[in-house]
C-alpha cells in the first residue's frame, strides 16, 4: 500500500467549537473506516499553521486517498489534500534510474 499525508483545514465555524472536536473527530474517523475499510492510519497531529491537522495513512491507491479527502470536506474541512509520501530511500533509488 502507498503512504499518504492528509493535510486538512477546518471551517472557522467548526474551529469555534473546539470543545466538541473529540466527538467530531470520532465521527470523521468512523465514516472513513466505514467507507474506506482498507485505510490504515499511522499518525494524527494537530497543527498551528496553514493547516489544522495532518494525518499519515496507508491506502491501496489514489482513488481511496481521494475518498479520504472528500469525506474530510463533507465533514467540515474547507481544504483537504492527500499527498503521496515516498520514502527518501526510494527517491534515491529512483534518482539512480534517471
């Protein structure tokens, strides 16, 4: 499976309700697990910058990764980007091929 990084920014309305974040986060995760059972989450971080959260996860392909982003936007993210993450060692191997 490929590794992806989900960078998400929540709507200002949702961010105002920080006390309710735990429930909203559980709801989001349950929906992802239901709609994309093949996804395996590796790490979850809260951020203070242009994005509010970063999730690192494995998915079988870019279509499943797209679903994770779409679920995030349906749950109140104004931005949700899933980036492919390639291990540095593999990048070095690929560089030798060019």
